[in-house]
């Protein structure tokens, strides 16, 4: 840790909270094969209600918003999100926050959003990372 108050994000934690919400939405709607989920059997016992949003467009919207939010962040902020994910996943503990940031800097690429989306426990790991840094998660 670099200061007495502990490690803090150099970004709005509400942005990370929104990423968590989007990841939960995406992960709650994942299909075995998301490349062509429109024709895949949903496994639902009842057909979708036509008055409700279809899961496919909502999945696509959430995924695109997640990608857009990540892409709109500065590279150092994207690296913080990756470090938070790794902290929450248990790759690092709070005392190793600077090491998590350094590793995220070393691993950074413009494909950060897709890298994060490839992990099954994305939402939970981001939330655990925020909590570890002392932020509350809704």
C-alpha cells in the first residue's frame, strides 16, 4: 500500500458497480453457445412473455454496454478493473494491491473487456475486489 488510508481506486467506484450489474445480467443469461443463441433452446418451461424484453437483445445490450464502458476508461483505469477482478478472485490479497496493479499493467491490451467477459465469476470477483478495498457493493 502506498498511503496510510489504504489503496483507493483512481476511478469512480460507481463505474465498477455498473460493470458488476452488467456482468450479473450477462452471466444470468449466458447460453452454452452464445455465438448463436437466438436459435438455441432456452430450456425454459414456458415460452417468453411477448410483453417482456427478450433475453437475447438484453444480453446483447448488456454485453455491448459492458464493452463500451470498459473501452471508455483510460488504460490505467482498465488495469484497475483487472486488478480488482484478480483481487476479488483471490489471486492477490489486499496487501498485494500494488502487485496486482503492476501485473494488470504488464498484461494490459485493448481487449480488456473481452478478457474480463471470458471469466465465469466476473461479477462476484469484481464485487469482492471492491469490498476488499473498502467500498460497499449493492
